C-alpha cells in the first residue's frame, strides 16, 4: 500500500518535471522568437532610416542601393536599373534587394521600398541631371555692409545735463542696420568723421539732418542731439547711436559662374552685431583683400587671418543675398583666377577620403592644402553642416594650426569636383571643422536673378 503511494507520488513528480521542462522550452521559444522579431524590426528600421528620400545623380554616375530581407525595392522604371536589364516595363523581382543605378540621361523617377515585397513603406526619388560648372575661388575678400557711410549697430540712452534720460536716435526713427551717409549734407565714411561733425555742432542749430540708407531707400531724418557731460565736466552733444565702420570682416570667395557672373562666398550668414540675425546687406559689396598676418589657432582659442583691404577701391561685386549658406551676388567684371571651371558634386558623390581646400595664407596668393573628409552627413534637404574635415597638410598645420577665422568659404575640392566650402572650426580641436555641401550653395546662388 505504502509502496503504491510512493510510486504514485514519484510518477506525479516526474510528470511535473516533464511539464516544467516543457514550459521552460516554451518560454525560451517565445523569448527567442520575440528577440528575433525585435532584432529584425530594428534592422528594418535602421535600413529605412539610412535610405535617403532623394538622390541626385549626374549622367554616367553609378550607385548601388542595398537592403535586406524582408525589405525590397520596386519600380516600373527600368532604364537606369543596370543589374536587372529588361526591355519592357516589367516589375522587378519580388525581392529585389540590390539595385545598381546607371544614370545615362536627364530624367526623374521613383523607387519604392516595400515590406515582404507587397507593402510600400518609403519612396525614394531619383533625379538625374548634368552638374553645374563653376570656377573654384579661394581669394581672400573683404565684406562691406556698404561702400559708403558708417553702420548704425545700436541705440544708446543719453543722460542729459538736466538729469533726464533721452533716446535721440530712436525717437528720430533711426533703426539698427541703417547706413549713416551724411550729417547736414556733409558725407561721413568713418567713425571719427561723425565725432568731428558733432564737435562742430552749435546749440543754436537745435537739430541735425541725417541722411541714412535703409533697404535701398535714402531717408532724411531730423535728430535733436542731447547735451551731456559724461565725465561730469566737459559738455558735449551726442546722437545716442553706436556706429562702426562698414567692414564686416575678411572671408573667402567660394566660387563663381564665369558666364552669369554670379558668385558664392563664406558658406554661412553674416550675423547682425547685436541681435545675431541675418543682415539684409542691401548695399553690401565684396572687395579683394590681402592677408598680412596669421594668428594660429589652439584648442579653445580659434585663430584668424589678419586681412587688410581698402573700402574705397573698386569693389569686386555686389552682395544680393545673405543666407545661412553664405553670401551671394554678382561680380561687376572679370576676376583673375588660374583655375578652370569644374563640376559641382551632388551630395551623393561626396565621400570620406582625401580632398583639398583652396585658400590664401599670405598676401593674395591662392594655395592648395590637403585635408581629409572624415564624415559626410546624409541630407535630403539643405542643411548647413554637411561634412567634417580634418587638416592634414603639414605646412598649413604649421602656419595656422588648422582651420582659422577667415577661411570661411574656402572651396573644398575632391576628385576634380567642388564638394563644399569650409564654414566653422571645432573650437576644442582647430585641426577639424565643418563644411557645407556645395550642392546647397549652388542652389542658393541660382536664386540670384540672371
């Protein structure tokens, strides 16, 4: 009797053990199945994210697109699919995971990315067009807000001798960004000339007539100077404005079109002094500059080119656009350049590897220096940071420490194509910096009216 009970208990324990082992196997099965699904889903999401929404190719350029199961491509446009040669508009195989694009002519078409060969989840637009041809620059240029006058960069409150506070310039309607051309019909082109005009102001005149330039309009504004005594003793008259000479600084010309005379430079916008907003530069011009010295960059402290230029000499061209991708306008005439026109690379043609930058280090001589493109950012739409470059040229590293202020706009050339322009330096590592893709700069340049 007892033995029978023991046998029943043992049998029950065995069945329980078998059940537990089976249960563990079931749990492991579902766990690994779920983990596989998660990994596969993550892989799919990564492939979907990495595939661009738009690709621009030049005729003759080949490119391979690859995805893995369960993703595949679909299109009825076969003329560019080199590894699936067909004579009619038959569909691609159900799971076409690799496409070799062979662009032959100017055209546009779409490729679908599908899940399990049937469910469309993303569309890739392909554009094939001949690249623009431009002459790479490298010239050092001075950027002027205006060829005449001084720039009003801020308002100033004045405490009069009656101990009241006044804002004479603001009350007169003067705005930040205005160009002060003349005081009582006397032209002013430097800050010290404004000071001389105020010293000769007579109290019996009571007011002054200011000639200002605003968005291509010349305005005559009446201002009442305020008498004050900043040092507590000497009385003087003040207008309540901060002014600066019209020079915005030194940069680099990126490229120009020898036929339309349109040019591009800097690679980033010129910011307003106080508000850090883009300046319209309605009266802006560029002039040739000479580099008289270099302050080398060190980690934490960017270096700079020391440039000199004369705002009264014949300018090179007029600035018509100031955008986040640089300054754009039209040259007044011919500009000497030893380089021939080269094609502008599409973003899909820019790759990690060796390249060159063209820039001026001494006087006005354009030199070529070796750099490495160490990262290229995939961009479906215009963005200001398209690549990261590293200076590897021993001479440039010795002279400048890497990328310095004033190099902004220096063209980046790779495989005989203009691929971008230098824009910013990495403050903690001056050997590295950012570049904007040339494709976006040329798009901006073409907005300048023919």
